[in-house]
């Protein structure tokens, strides 16, 4: 076990090593509990110390999300799809995998408001009320494309070549990431942002506007609030203000 970890440490970053080790410990712990092994050989193996208070995913600067959504024209079905998809990322900070798997029937009314039903990692489902601005984007998109009459269809299907129309084939995560890169370039924004950046931006924005950590955790679908804290970028803004106090 120690030899394996030493080899892995030369090939991977400390967080990856710790993740591998956690999985191995769980496996051997289960084997020990079932009587397959007399002891857990991974229990005493130490890994390099590592802790992180903030994640590495870059968050959008104030005003950039509005700028990104604002530059997308609405002349084609593909453009409307792109704007609506990015809107879902922005207003729900959902994982891109859950967004591309949404079906039309997962956007449905409940009383006077609409809900979105996401299928998350591990087979979990969560339902979120839809922000009124996102409702406008989705309603315009579904009406223009006719997808509103196809509840069993994917909410965000792949484009039909360069025709500006939509097929009924699924849009995969890499396609969505590539689309975001094109839209970032169109808006004149940095190319280092990814679909996950909406997650960090949304959580930070929610907390800045007096949202609670517990509610942010529930919206993000995190099992542990410590994971949610990794997406909180409020500390970066405070640090910048503090650093600007240095004047020569």
C-alpha cells in the first residue's frame, strides 16, 4: 500500500492521492467487516497533508454573466437554446451533466411558479423553483422551438449542423463546454471559464445576498456543507480590498 501511494504521489496532485486513498480505505474496511481480511492494510498508510479552503474553479466577475447572456442573439433555435442552457447554469448552479440530461417534462408548473427536476449524481433527484428571469428564457425558447409540445424530448438537444435548428439527439457535456467557449469569445470574456464556473459564481452570489450556507448546500445538492464552502469566493474579494491598502 505504501509503495502504491509513493508511486501515485509522483504522478498526481495531493488531492487526487487523498481521494484514491479514501476509496482504498473504504474498500479494505468493507472487506475487513465481512471477514474477508483480518485487518485493514490501508488504515495506517499516511498521505501528504493537504487542505483547501477554496476551490480552484474560476468564478465570473460581477456583470460578466449578464454580459454573456446579453450578447447571445435570438434569431435561431440554437441561439435560444444556448441562452436558455446557460441561464439554467446561472440561476440554479446545477452540474452540467444534470442540465444536459433534462427533459422538457422536467420543467413543469407547481401552483403559480415553475419547477425544474434534476437527476444528480448517485441517482439522486432534486426539485428547484425556477427564478422568474430563467422562466422567461425557458418559456421563450420552448415556444419558439415547439419543444413545449414534446414533454418526452430532451430540453436541450444537439444542433442540426449549422442550420440554426435543433435535432432530437442528446447534447453531451463536452458539446456544452465547447458552446460556452464560443459564447465567451463572442462576449469578449476570458476563455478560462467553464460550465462549473457558474456553480462557484452562483453560490457566491447567493451568499452575498444574505442566503444561508444550508440553503446553498441544498440548492447545490452537496452532501456536506464543507463542499459548498469551497465554492464561496467572498473571501477573495475581501483579500483584494485588504491588499489594496498597501500604498507606497
